[in-house]
C-alpha cells in the first residue's frame, strides 16, 4: 500500500515537453500504449470515490484506489493505492466479472514516464488531448511544475474520465464514458512515437 499524490496539467503538445525533459530529467519508461478497463458494481465504487482498474500494456496491473482522509492540497489528488502485477489479464477480467463487477468504462492512452528530482513525470496522449501528470509529494508538485514551465495554479485533480466528460460538454458533444483511439489515429501515433503498441496477451499475426 502507498499514498499517491498527483496533479494533471493540460499541454498543447507532449513532444514539446518531451524535448524539455531530455535536458533536465531521466527517462524511466519510453512511449508505450495502454488499455484500461474500470470496473464497478452498480456504481458502488464511484459513489465512494474508489477505483478498481485493470491496465494492459506490455505488462498488466490491477489497481485499487481509495480517498485519503484529510488530504486537501488544491489541484492535487491524494489516494491510497494498492497495485499488483497480473500475469493473465483475460483471466483476471473473468474473475472480476464473476464476482459481480461490470465494465464501467474503457480508455486508452500513450504514455512516457520521466524522473525529475524525486518526482515521476508522465506524458499522456489521450484521444481528447495531451496532458502531463506529476506524481510527487504535495509540497514538491508545485516546484516541479514551475521547473517545467507550467503554472501550478492550473493543476487539475480530476480523473481523466472527469476531464473527458468536461471536454465533451465544452465541445457540444453528447456524454460518453469510453475514450479510445480510432484505428487510424492509433497507427499514426504508434509510428510518430516509435513505440511498441502491443498489449500483454496479444497474439502475433505472424
């Protein structure tokens, strides 16, 4: 178990920030593709601000998050996080469904992770925009943001699901829970980023 503190910032372009990080940070995980499934049981977890998520990338993880009592730094989300590696995501999905959970939503992103002065900097490309996420102590998040040329006052503590819903409303689009790439956009980004977009459990066409 650990306590996770994070803040999100909207970017115009992730690749511009990546160039800045090359000068000041250390690459932790290169660009890769992630597919995430969030589970719930008739809204039970969402109502109590808890999250159960199965993430598939080159490896897979099951994550459970819940609120931290008394955490109130503006723009920073603090949660208790429990996470473990999953060897067979297909079987884990079947187990969760068998326990009465259902697929709440599915979302995809391309991510690269950098280390900077004790913090983890995540560059995220989602179907509705580019973002930077800082994971560090609440006290360090503001200074890391400033070092990267970001205004700490623009930090966002919302989930990507909440930010997606807000973006759709601002653009006059009907509400939709899932946010996944089109096949053409997935291919374009895979080539642009030069990354391995396979997921654990995928079978080679060859």
